[in-house]
C-alpha cells in the first residue's frame, strides 16, 4: 500500500475535532445512568457520517449496544473482517475539586487533551474512525471489512454483553478483534494486551442498630464501623496476602508461553511511584512474586470505598449504626465471580462475621488469547512499525473488560491498542490523552488494518 | 417550706414556653460555629428576664460563657451558693433524612417535645429557670444564692473552660454544683451522676498517593483504605479488648466505696437492645467485666466515622488515595488525653503504621465526686422525694463533660440532674424530652434548692 504521509494523521484528526469534542461532552456515566441513550445515538450517527452502516441493539436489556459495519474497499480483502470493540460509557467524574479543568469540557493545555472518558476510551474510538476515513480516501481503499461493537456498560462490568454476543454471534462474526484499550507505559513503550483480568465487585455493609447511639455507650454496645473494619481486615493481612480459604486455589496455573511473555515485560517501580505520588513501598516488596507476576498472573483484593458515621469537621461522638464498603477483586483464569462471593461469605461466616452483608454488584471472568495465533504477530509487527521495537505484550492486562464472552461466542483472538500514556489517569481526575499519541493511534490503526487485509 | 402544688410546675412551664421554644430554635451547633454569639446573648437575656444578673465572658478565647447570678430571698440562706452548669451548644443535626420532625423546630407529638438539643441540654437549663421563678414567687423566696455557668463548647470538648474556671474561680465560687445532665434509665429510674468520664477524640487519616488510581493497580500499589482498616483493627480485637500497650495501665483503680455504688446500679440488657434496636450481643458478653463496670469504671475506644474512596451507588474501581476516621476514646481517672495520643502513636509506629496520621481534636480528663460528701445525701434525698426510692447513683457517668476543671478550680462536689429518658436520643436524630419529665425536672430543682438552702 502507498504510504500515507505522517502529516495526514494530525490533519484528519483536526478536521474531525468538532465531532470528537461533541462526543466527549456527552456525560455518559453508566453507573449513574446519565445521557446513555443520547450517547448511543450519537455513536450510531458518527459511524454513519464516516460512511458506515450502524444499528442500535437494545432488545436484551441494559444500555444500547451500537453495531457498526464498513465494507472492504474495491482492492481490499473482503474475506477478512476485523472487529473493533469500544465502549461509550465513562466513569463518574468525582472528586470534582481535584479537576483542574471542567470534567466534561474537552480542554487542550500544552498539547494534552483533558476530559472525563477521553483516555477510557473515547479517543480510541475516534482514532479508529479517523483511520477508516484515511484508508477510504486512499487509492487502495479499506483493506478489509470492519465491524464495531460499541457498548455502554463497560464501566459497570458489562452485565449484559454476553447475552448480546450469544444472540448476535453471526452479526459480530470476525476473524480477529482489536480491544478498546491500550497505552504507553511509564517509559513510553507501547503496550498490547492479549487478555484481561476478570472482576468481582461487591457492596459490603453492616447494620448494628436502628439509630446512631451516643458514643459513651461504646462501653457495652457494638458499632457497625468496628464490625466492618474487623471483617475487612480479616480478608487480607497487612502484608497483603489474601487470607480467604480457597481464594488462591481457584487460579488456573499459567502456561510456560504466558510465563515467558510475563518475564519479558519491563517494570519501573520508581516511575510508577513518581507518576502516582505513592507514599508507601509497592506491596509486592513483601510478597513472593515479581510486580509483573502480581499484575498479570495473580488476583487482587482491594477496598475501593468506606463510609460510616460522622466524618465532617470537628468531632461528633456517635456509634455509627451502619458502615459500608466497596470491595474490588480482580480475577485470573479459573476464578468465577460467583465463587469469589462464596469464599468471602464462607470466610466471614466462619470467622463470626455473619452480620456483615455482601452483595455481588458486577462480575466478569478473565480471558487470555492463545499467544501462538498468527494475529498476535500481525498486531506486534504493525505496532513495531509505528512505535518502535520495544513494544510490550501482556498475556493479559491487569485491568478488566468483558473479553470472556468475545472469546466464548466469537472465538476470535483479541489484542488491545489505544492512545493512552502512563499519566492518562483513567478513572481519576484530570483524565487525559496527549495529542501526539492520538495522532500516532490513528497511524497505528491505518497500519494494522493494512497488514491485516493484505 | 410550704409545698408548691404539683399543677404549678406544668402551668409555669407553659407560661414560659415561648421563650423555651425560641431558645430551641437557635441552631447553636458548636462544631460548625453556627449561631453561637446569638445564642449566648439569648441565654444572658433569659437569665435577666427571670430576675437574675448576667454577664458574657469571652476574653480568654472560644465561644462566650454566660455567668448568671440570683440573690437568695429574704428568708433564704445567703451563706450557701449552688452553681448550675449548663451548655447552650448542641450536636449537628445530621443524618437529616432520619428526622421525623424539622430538627430545629420544636414539635410536640403525643406529649413528647422533639428538637435538636432539647435533651442535651436546653430543657435542663429551662427547668432550672422555671424552678427559680417558682421559688421567687413563693412566700419563702429563693432558699439560697444561685449561680449559672452556661458555656458554648461542651459538644466540642470544652477546650477553653478550664481557662475561665481558673481565672474566674472567685466569680463562680459555690458550695456545690449541679451538672447539666441526667435522665431516667430504661426502667424509669432517675439517675444521678457524681462524676464523668474524660474523652480523647481524634482525627486519623492516611494518604497513600497523590491521585486516586485505577484499582487494577492494586496488584502492586498499596491503598489508603487498606492501611487505615489495618491500623484501626490493630487497636482493638474483634472481641473488643484494646490492644494498645499502656492503655489499661493508665487507669487509677476505683475505691471500694465507688465499687459498692457500681454494684448497686441496675442494668437491663434487653431494654437497651430494644431501645436502640441493637443487632448484635452486647460487647461485654465476651469481656471480663459487668456492663456496669464497663460503663462506669473502664475506658472505651470506638470508631465514630470512616470515609474513603467511592461510596455512591454502583461500582467505581479506584484505589482511594486517602482514608479518614474519627476515633472516640472515653477516659477514667488516671488517663490523660495527651497520654492516650502517645500510646496510640507508639502502638502504630511499633506496628509499622507510621504513615497513619493522628491528631487529638478534643481532650478532657475524668472526674469523680467524693461520695462521702454531705451534698451527695442532699441530692439523693430530694431526688427520692420527687422520683421515688429507686434512684440510681453512678460514681461517674459513661458520658463526658468538662467536670475535671470544676473539681480542680472550684473544689465543689458535683452531681447531675436532668430531664431525659432512655429514648431521648441525645446526639441522634429525633432528640426529645417527655413533657412529664420536664415538669418533674422543675419540681426536682425546686425541692433540691429548698433542701440545699435549709
């Protein structure tokens, strides 16, 4: 194929900036149900404006899924179909007071574009559309068929995606899938994920009384905050080992090929500490695993939220009647979210915490692509062409997504590619994408589609 | 003295109801600095309207203290002075959604008066003024001199009261003191406290990073919520024993006389559980002490608040960068708030929690009246006359107040008397006083002043 001049990626991005910014302004926070249907309609119309066909699927419950389709060009390979997976929903924008820009107003400062959802993952979707436009405008045209699946429940654990994948397996049929996400690491190496961890996310809570009680009664009366504190701390030692019977035992051991990729993954602890301003040593320093093994091959168990009693300024002397926590568990192959629920419940019951309630809010299984699949080489080679030789491949990402159903129903190899960098701040205030990474993301999609179709 | 007819207590209370309700409407939340100076002025003007002299003291910092003085009647004993201690400040009204009335609008439902601060302790102040009016209107007149000290920082631990007591020891000089509080227990026995526990109230917090981090990084990155959870649970076993070295060792052992009073205190666990809707057994069931000993003779260590990360509806997958707690410690004689700070700090440092910050917000020492003082009998006898034989005397209350400075600078015996009942809900939503208890409180103050002056 005739090389597209580098300047074209930026030019095209700038032509399409208005549409991109309008997309970013839509406050599509799925966990709060904000602007969901408007955003789904907007995604559909974008695909159509870029020359594709699109359709909303919403007959199986949950937020609408957008199906998109682009025909291969005259000179393209109509026998091959690449599926892009994206999501139009984003995380909540709080804590508001830590944003230096307005969360849903796209703002460029020093060649960095700030907006909630830009990195995770509206920019990735936009880069793909830009690439398709560039290829459609080229002499050769689009080198293969392209499909899109853009869902609206990724940030709440994609509770309905498997229903749609099962029912619409023919519609979404493809030879391979490019996942929604990807970023450069803290040393600017482009990173490709060939799988994903699963998740089990819980509400946990205790009610100890009908009313808040004067704290002087703490001599005889139990309180919800103490119960929850003890129940939580019983799940994991202060040296970070999960203490739940059967938790680690659920893990399916990784293959030798997977282990060999994990060994090659670079890891820079100092950079990580600097990027996040970490105050404490990494927890793996006290554990029997490398950071890479912890991130890729082991499950996690973390607290994402705590609330009980009075927490305003000054003192209020109460025994709280209720205490609540959010618990986030990341899963590796072999672990089922429902089984995680069961082992925690059993652990608490066994240790006298029957009064601590537990509810599974979202659950997804893990997935790893077979690393001997030829698609792995196609993606690795196109990435090396755009990003240089030191591209990193993770057998699975430390993060989560609904990949399991894609593997099960579409039977495709799945690899990630995206426009983030180490300080993109997905899920955090001041989420951002560097413009140069965005332009490079377009270039990578052009290159990958060309390699895939040829 | 000529008996005042029972009907007079209610009549007088009703005459003065407008003033009482205006007082209740003042939102004098000291921890938030709301309406403090207005309320102090209001208290001064009330004392004056009831025929006393009053003065605001505010030259030593903090919220103003109201000094009040009533001369003994012509036939009264001008050699004896009784000091009433009250406070005009109240607790915050949250959680708002649990009130069935408007928190600062006095509302009578079924002969119960609801309002924030009514039980703790605006009704007690009002009962005392009503009693003084009744005695002033009687043939004999007021049987002794009466002084008032009404402060505005009791609910934040009275940080400045000792300064005023030291400087104004002559102004507040008295033979004995009646404390601000008192109530009937769950079996309607009138209860008198001859002392008070101390308090050490802390902010505790951890910062683990500069930003909230995507929870998938929990494989390698520590988080503030885990740190705080482990630090807190290290302070007390799940069977409620405080594990801090030197904590229990600070206690001064109680005297035999004190122990003999504690043994006589009734305790009804079932009633307590019913009143508060307790879901769990009392914590003393697993401890080496009776409930009465726990409430009176032992210190407590409780969590009054927790906050970290995301706690809204649904899931947000973050590692919180910060976690906060409120810790409430109730002290018995021998324990100094600053020493409590030191032993917690030392415990955390020793156990690897140097990153957990601790700040003492309020501190007060404990106090117990010498139970062989004749004033103890005067109060017990007047109470038995009004409330019946089964009056209860606690060597100290399980609650807290700034009694230590009164003992130190004024050298007076101190006993409590108030108009609460078991469901008054001090510090909780729907705080209330039963009207019949309010009228009886007026009667008790009349009787006590008469016995004291004779």
